[in-house]
C-alpha cells in the first residue's frame, strides 16, 4: 500500500499539476490578449487627429490665459501650439475690436488665473469654480488631406460673463521644428467674444444677447451673396468688400516645399496669403500666369467659366454661432481643378472699429475676418470634358488622335 501511494505521488501528481497549469495558461491568454488589444486601442485613440486637435487647442487657451512674466504671451510650454503667424480677433467687454499677433495676445488680467490656486480672480470677486477653458466641439474638415479644423471654445470669466470663441487650426507638414514637436496641429487664427448674462428685468438686454434669424440672414448674405458670388465671378474688388482689412487666406500644404514667408528655414507647410495677393488671384483666376508664377492651374479650364455645371459643388454647409456677433461658416466653392471647403470666421463689428477704412458695409456690420481652406479634386462632368476636348482641337491644342487628357490647353 505504501509503495502504491509513493508511486502516485511521484508519477500522477506532477502530471495533474502540469495539466492544471496548462489549463490556467490557456484560460488566461485571451484576457492577456484582450488587455493588450485594449491598451493598443487606447494608444490609437489618444493619437487620433481629433485628440491632437483638441490637445493643441487646449494648449493655445492655456497659453493665452497664463501670461508670462513679461506680460506678453503665455508659458513657453504651450507656445508651439500657437503658430508664429497666428492672428487673434477679440471683441471683449464691448470695447474696440482688436486684432493681435497670437504670440502677443493674452486675455485681460480679469481673465487670468490666480498663481496660487488656479481660481479666477475678477476684481474683488473670487469665482468658486476653477477657471477652466472648455473645448465645446472639434470639426476636422473631411476634405482632401483633412488638414484644417475648427474648434469651438468657452471660458467662464465671472458668475455673469463668459468668453466664447472659435479657433482655426492647420496641420503642419515637413520636418518638425524641434525634437519635442510631436503634435502637427497649430492654431493659425482665433476670434473671441464676451457674453454677459442678460438682466431678467431688461428686455433690451435680453434681445441684445439673443441669436436671432436676422443674424443668420445677414451672415448668409455676407457669405453667399457677397463672398461666393464674387468668387464665382472672379471679382477681386467685390470680394474685398466682404473681407475685413486684417483677413488673410491660410492653408496647409501636403508637403514642405512651400514656406510661409521668405524665410527659407520655415518649412512647416503652412501658407499665408495676404489679402491683396489673394484678391489678385481671384481677379486673374483664368488669366495667363504672371512672371513670378510657375503656372496657373486654372488656365486650362478657362473654356468652362460659363458652363452651366461650373458651380455644381458650390454651397453653404453650416453657420455656427457662439454669440450674436461671432460665428464660423463652412462653405464650398469650386474652380477646376479644385474644390475648396472654406472655414470663414465671421464677426459683427461695431462702428468704432479702426481696422477697416469703411465700417458701413452692406451686410449689417458683418465681416469675414479669417479664411482657411482645404481642397480636393474637381470631378468634371462628361459634357465639361467634351467642351474642353472640342476647344482644344479647335485651337490646335489637342489632336483628335491625341492620348492626352481632355484639357483646353497644354
């Protein structure tokens, strides 16, 4: 009996324990793989474009809310999120609209953090809730390289006052500016408006803060009747009537071959086109290239200017108000070979605005103060291709047996 028990201990028990170990390992592997998959998904989620845009926008707000010791600009830790050519339009406290460089702009002292506890100080009033800028929404344009985004933000200033705003961000390309430059999104423009809770006893105060149908109507006229109509008709001077003096065109390149300025060291792919240069491009959309231009991509499509389908992609996609005097408009306008989706920051400016020579425009005081764009390829209809082919053959640019694309000119 003893020998049989000893044999059981020596032979059978190790086999039993090994079987148990294998069963445990088999059952535990799926949970380990699941955990690894979950961790990988979390990593992917944290590095998604929307998270990158959100992070960059948050850094911009912190930069502007935490002024440096010098009093201009915020913490250097967040400076990289604000592009060096960023501009900020502020309509705060009912004062004169101000357009400032992004690296110089800060919210007023009434809108800054207390250095000791992060609680907002407003005069002698201490807001009980921690002053924390909020990202309300993030919209990356689903166009082309998806390198432009609009971010809606909100900040509480006091128990009765808040700051609402829009940030426009572009995605950099090319070589990172420094080894820590991991987030490719930067803010190229921002606009802020302060709103005060209306007094319940004052009807005028309530009406002044409402976003009303006439505001949508005025912005629609500004963008559709003004901007889009001038764009479609290649009318530079007419487009100048809807642009505020400080307005520029900005966009992100798909590569780093173009610089923002004449500085050869600047290769982040963010392009700034001053308003006069842009209006000239609009006016000469289908004209021959200038001596300083390598080519004009629209020139081969000049025969289509009056084609009934030329404006097939034009349209307004959204008007998003954050206050009665500030909104973001998304609009599409096309001239072959490009279809552009624009982010237009629109502000209603009071008569004391000193940044424009003519404040009494025909759009109720509304102006386009910033424009950023994404582009995708224009898909020609069969009839448009036929028109170009016939034009090319008729003018000797194309032969009937040519295998070249059906363009109007070489």
